C-alpha cells in the first residue's frame, strides 16, 4: 500500500502574508493543490497532509476532497517531527512493498513521472530524490561511501567543511518502507545544530539496519524548486508557464511569444491555433481548429469554434463562440453568452445570457442580456436590452432578420417579430410586429424664425 505524506505545516514567514504559504497560487492554483493533484496520479491508498500554521484555512481550501487526511503539527519541531504526526494516519498491509512517500507542500511542481521513477528506484528499500547543484548552499548533502552508496544526509548547518564541498543535495522528497519508517521515526533525535527532528536522519538509520538506500533524480531541475518568498513564487510561476507554453508549441499551437502567455487552468487546442501576446486563459478553455486569438484577451471557461476569431482586448467568461464567428476588439462576453456561427460582436459590446443567432451582428456599443436573438439580425450601435427592473430580470426575443435601429432600448419582456425594423432611437415597451417598421421617437419639427438667446447687456 502506498501512503503519501505532504508536509505543509511551515509558516512561510518570508511570504509576508496572512494566507498560509501552501495556499499561494502557481498558475491560479494553490501550491498544495498542485502537489495533491500530482500525488493522485500515483493512485496512493492514502494522502496525509501535515498542517500547522493556518491549518483551518488549509483544510477549508480542500473541503471538497473528503478522502484527504489532515493531521496537525503544532508546534513544528522539524521535518522528522512532522512525519511522526502523520504516523497514526498511515495505512499498511504488513507487507514488504508498503511504502510512504514524503512530499513538500511548498515544492509544487514535482511531476508524477519523477515520483514514479523515485518509487521504481527504491527496490524494496528507500529512495531519495537528489540533484547536483552548482551552489548547494543551505541544502542537506548526500554523503556517499567509496563505492558510491548513499550513507546518510547531513544538513548544511551540521556539515563539516569537507561535506560542504558535496554538490549532490537532498531535494527533501523521499520514499521509505512504511514499517521501517515508523521505527526510524521513533529513533531520531534533535541532537543537531537546529535542535530539530530531521527526517533526513532516517537515511543513516536505514543504512545501519541494512536497508538499501537508492537515489533518483528529477526529470527537470525546476521540478524540485521550493517557494519561500514572493520572488521565488514569481520565478516558479514563469518557469511553469514556460513549460505549459512549451507543451502547447509541441502540440502545434502558435504562440506569438511563449514568454508572454499565461494559462491558469486547462487549454485544449485544435490544429493551427494562433495565440497572440499577453493573453490569459483560465479554467477550462477549448479552442477548435484554426482559432485566432488576438493580443491581450482574457478567456475563462469558454469554448471557441473552428475558424473563429477573437480580436484584441476581449474578455470572455463562460461563453460559447461558434465556428467562423468574430468577436472584438474590446468585446465582453459574460456567462452564458452564445455567439452563433459567423456572427459578429464588435467593440464595446457586452453580451450576457444570450444566444446570438448565426450570422447576426452587434458591431458597436451595445448591451444584450437575457435575450434570444435569431439569425441574420442586425443590432445597431447603442442598442440596450433593459432586462432588469431593479428586482427581476426579463427576456427579450428578437426573431430572424430583424433590424434594430441605433440607440434603441428594448424594455423586456418584449418581442421583435421576424423581419421587423425598429427605427433609430426606439424605446420598445410592447412587441414589434413582424415585417413592419416600429418607431417611437417624436416626429422631427423645425421652428422657423427661432433665434438663439443672446447675452443680457
Ligand atoms: C529540508 C531538508 C534538507 C533539504 C531541503 C530541501 C530536513 C531536515 N532537511 O531542509 O535536507 O535539502 O529540505 O529544500 O528535512 N515542515 C513542516 N514541519 C516542520 C518543519 C518543516 O511541515 O516542523 C515543512 C515545511 O513547511 C516545508 C518542508 O517541511 O514544506 C521543508 O521544511 P524546511 O524548513 O524548508 O526544510 P529545510 O530546512 O530547508
Ligand atoms: Ca528548516
């Protein structure tokens, strides 16, 4: 049986934040959620999260994942002490292949493939994820014997001058046989420079008990970087975005500049998709074949159909855009906006909970909410659906081939019949019949002989 223990009790003082460190996001998702999601890919029998600082906030953030086990470590006496708190929550079948993998909540980007290679490396014994660093300062060092076998880990603060020259460091991530781990955790002491119970001391105990210790290495160096400060968080954010961009490029997506691309969720792309600079994608976004996204768009939980084009500075949330439609520049699609095939939505047009039928156009300055708009409808500049009376929302229906003159207000509930025309400036409070002109504006008059007032002497 496989346990995964995630250490997340630390304070994260250098973040200078009221939010517990492990809840700070990378790519829009709490660091701890990255760790948990990656851990789940190994199909563990149990995940135990050791919390301390901000424990309640951390638990709340994961309230929807009922299978997680939280244990409290308070106060914090080191990584060994942290894993000790998890021991009562560990599962084991009393078998030799029972293992416990330890991860850190503030090392968010370790990939499942790296963890699998660590599990494979242990061969019934224990395995440590290690790495060679140009500057190993601060890290625990991997001490090997003349045969190259791992003997123990020595923390930087406890290391001799000679041990300081070792460049192979402990990333902190390790896996051990569960029964042995429980025993070793009872035997570690806080007899060291920091007065802490070091998890790393189990390596020496393992060797003296004749349990082999192996080492594995991360697939990429960024996987094992930890976050202790906002600067490191920002650095990891860019590294991870670069990785996400790299994966999209590999799938055949064109990114005008991979360094100016942000994905905070999942982006599924068809063939020959183009994404210009400065776009932010959030939640679940789908871009079908040949979609073109202009610069500086924000697109959240939306689906864009084949050949559609979203021009610069558009903002889409929970919207569906059908094939060949054109949206923007400067368009706003709010939740449940559905833009039909080949339809056009232009600058400063806001659309909410509305189906805009195929081939219809709202090209300039309009608000269309709670509406059903048929096909080939033309919505003039300045058109507004007055869908809200201050208490309730009402619907507007515009049938196929209608023409809404500029600056019209449609006071819902109201219906514009098929092929109807509204004259410019109409305030529609009753249904407009099909195929006729409806107009509410005052007839134009000219007062002859009228003179402008003049300034009194
Ligand atoms: C640890 C390792 C060191 C390794 C380094 C890699 C030990 C003794 N040392 O050192 O060999 O090179 O990580 O970054 O394990 N935590 C708790 N409770 C505690 C202490 C820590 O939950 O009582 C958590 C922290 O929140 C953090 C993780 O454990 O997520 C590591 O703690 P940290 O203090 O950063 O470890 P280091 O001293 O850097
Ligand atoms: Ca420490």
